[in-house]
C-alpha cells in the first residue's frame, strides 16, 4: 500500500497539470515499513522523450543517477516513478510494462481536459505483470 | 577492485547491497562476475543472447559505455560503474 503525504501529492498533480497535454514524469521517495510505502518527497524531471511527449515519457540516465543520489543524501528510499496519461485512463500500457523495473511502484495520473481525473499505482509481480496497489491519502479518499 | 553501484530496484537480488567490489579487466568481466555471484540478477541485466539488455544502461564514471568501448570498456582499480535502468513508458 502507498501512503502519499499531501505535499508530494499536490506537487505531482501540479506537474501533471503544468505538463498537459504532454506526459510528465518524476521520482518519489520515502520510507518502506513492512508492506506500507510512505511517500514524503518527489523529484520532478524533464520528459526527455524525443518526439511524441503526449503519449510517451523517458527519463535521462543522468536524472536517474541524481534521484539515487538524492535518496542517498537524504536517507530516503527511492520508491518509484510517476507519470501522467493525458486524456487517457490511469492504467499502464504494454509499453509501460515492458520498460518497468521490479520493486518500483508506478504511479499514473490521468489528466482529462486539464483536470486531474484519477490516480492509481501499480507494481510488477514475479511474472512481470502489473498489479494494482492501494493508495491512501485523505484528500483522494474523500473524493472517491 | 572496481566498485559497482546497484540501482534500488535490483538490490533485492543482491541481498540489499548497494555497492559491490569486483575484480575484472573490463565491463563484460564485471557483469559476468556479478551475475555469477547473484544469479537472480541475470534476467534483469542480460538478454537471451547474454548481452546487456537494451533497457539497462551501464556507466563507467559519468560516461555511458555505448560512448566508450561498450562491454570491452577497460576497468581500473578505482573505477566506479553504475547500472542505470532505463526509465520510460507512456499511455500506448
């Protein structure tokens, strides 16, 4: 289960809206306690995909190394990657699955007509298939 | 010995070890030694032909080995090697 604190959630939503109609992307950090992942910080990064950023995202290797360094310096765990799906559901595509890493949580934010429509999180299982994770956050749960 | 930095998502295959020291002459030797010591890493690092997967970047210092001598890139005692997973995706 992911527990997303309000600040990182607001920052992810702001990034998704600011980037619309392109896909945004970034990393999130926090602590893992048993089955619970508590997200306390995010790092927004440029979508470095050359070409169609409305349907694809890519993170430059240097930005990945910076994210590992940020986690190390702040004694946090790098827990996963977020990105947005403009005018599309918050469900991972086959392209998302092929490129996905084990262990990481993948948060997808659906943005429809410049409004946040949904947020869901996914993680690869042992068979390299995505399974949905529960998200806990007071503001999200109130709106559902 | 060279130091290889394991990215967070692959640490569960290295007993949660982030930095591993390996004695080898080149990147291929490092990867072979690493996957020998931690066999569960193999499917995440190598394709069926035994080559480094396209979704895996290997950096020697700050340089991608694709800009150096690929897997034949030489390794020195003080070399730091980073495995960098390619992070990508999209809605279709």
